[in-house]
């Protein structure tokens, strides 16, 4: 397992510390859970934005369903 050091606002650290104390879990546990739950969403969002930028800049093409079907003889 790898260690990650990060800076967070004091208010957020206080909330995290309080949650860990009240529940008996570690702060690392909650940070890891938060990353696990949000990372998929963040990856999807930023990769979609990157693809959209490629389309807007003209370096990528949007294919319609009919284009895909006709190019691969998938009609009907």
C-alpha cells in the first residue's frame, strides 16, 4: 500500500477527526472510502470532458448509429 500526504483545510480536518473519534475508525479509513466512492465519477467526468474537447477542436469525429451500422453491414 502507498502513502499519500495531502493538505486539507482545518475545518475539514476537524470534521474528519470528529467522525473518526465518534465511530472508532481511522481518518485514513474515511479518506480511502471517500476516494473509492468518488474516483469513478471523477474519472468519468474528466475523461468525458476531454473527449468533448477533442470533438469541439475537430480532432475527433462523432459517429451516428447509422454510420456505424452501414460501415459494418449491420443494418436490420
